[in-house]
């Protein structure tokens, strides 16, 4: 059975931990401008980071969702129940300073919420994706020169939210929001988001292997770029953008300040985590000849992905986006690795047994 990328809570202990993410609330000062914030979603991966940071800054938060995923996560936050698919009555007649839309995956849903809330919220912040860009993306492109991805046909709302037209649908959602809100629309385009609560294996795979201390197979080129952003950095910056009140348009929310390079990135993680693991770099073409399994946890060896790992983030940096060291992200995640299950649709990768088998074959081939 397919599941979405929304957070899967394994136990009451995990739920409590995710509702108290490490935002260092004792070091966060109240915002100079207190806001009434509406969050569409709120209990998925990035939602708890947004809500915890907003509360630490002194903002009043309301969540709107179906009430199905971790409904008790924030008992002291107002929760409105509804559905993006036209069941929006709970939002009628209410006013907020800004809305953060985490759960817009289909343009019709984005249009419905944007039109209903128009005149009742000041700013509309939509969480999009760098996948909204077309495959013609160039390293020199920025938010205003890169072309949108386009649909090859009509939108199919039965498609999985992270299905083949995910990026093109995000582009259409952005256009719906911008059509309604104009300069009051803010389109956030993250790349690979990780950190506490990440339901994918894109970084957690490496951390699990490093915790085990085993030899780690790394397929691909050692110098290819990769961009990760910690959800806590992303969400804190998003809240501050709304506090400033003058943000507008698209922002590429990718990190770090310069793209990491594959080998120093992983070697840095080994050092930061105190792991005993060794890294064995294996030719990607050789791997593809040995197995049909395609690991999804190391995006820098995906064919054609390089421009999407070198996305320009100058505009976001100028607006105050900052990054914690990736080693801090890794250690925060290691402390909570077993609190969140990997999304069933995002598990792609080698098992430990398959990895050991490939390593043995590789070493034998090298003599």
C-alpha cells in the first residue's frame, strides 16, 4: 500500500519527541512583530519545525489538516479539521497575518485555498520545490531565469503526490498562488531537506551505516556536488521572512552556502559522528552491471542531476538564510534515528546484506 511522505509516528514517545524538536528555545528571542500564523499541514516533516520555531518566537499558530497524522502532536495549538479537496469550511470567516502552505501538491487544491483565504491573510507562503524547474535548468540560472517544468498532459489527481509530475504540479501550484496574491505571494523552493524527522534515506542511510561502524559502499564520482538543507534552518528562516513582512516572490532554499562535494562531505560526516567506518568508492557503471537495484540515498550520482545539486541560493542568503554545520545535523538525527519510520515510498537503496555482497565482489575484482 502506498503511503505519502508525511511523518509516520511509531509511538507516543516518538510523538512527544517530534513535538519538542531541538529549536534551542531558550536562545530564541521573541519576534519584534507577533503574528497570527495559519499552517496548512503542520504534522509532517517540516511542519513541526515551523510550529516549534514560531511558538518560540511568540507567534500564535493555527493548524489546518485532516487530523489523521499525529493529531495529538501539538495539544496547545489550535487545530482546524478539513481537507484540501474542497472541505475548507473551517477556514471561512477567519483572519491571519500569513499562511504557510506545506500541503499543496495539486494546482486545484492550491487555487481553492488561495482564493478562499484571499483578503483574510496578508502573505501566502507556498512550499514548492526546485523540482518545479524544468530539466533545462543551468548552473547559472536563478529564480527568475530558470524555466518551469511543464505537464505533458492534464493533471491527474489520482497520481501519488510524489509521482512523475510532482515538479510540474508544484510549478502550477506556484502560478495559482501568484495569480491570486501577486506581490504577497512567497514561493519557497527547497532542494533536499533533511534533519530530525526526515522520512527518507537520503542522509539517514549514511548515518545508519556510520553508527554501525562498517565499511560503506559509496557508488559514484567523488567530486560531484550535493546540496542539503536542515529542516530547522529552512523553517526558522521561513518564519523570519514572514516576520519581516516585505518578502515576495520565489526563493531557492538550498544549502549550504556552497554545494558540498561528495567525498569531503561523507568524510566530514564520518569524523563528526566519531564513526569507525571506512568509505569505499565504487564505480557507478560497475554497480549498475552487478544489480538492478538503484539506491536513492546519494543524489550526486543520479544521471542528469548535477544542475539540481548546484542551484543558486544568492537571493535566500541575502534574505537571511543561514546554515548549521552538517555535522550538527547528523548528530541530531543520530540521536533520533529510530523515532521516525522511513516512508515506504522512499526506502530505495541497498540492504546491508546486498552492500556487503557488492563490496566483496568489488574487492575481488580489484585483486
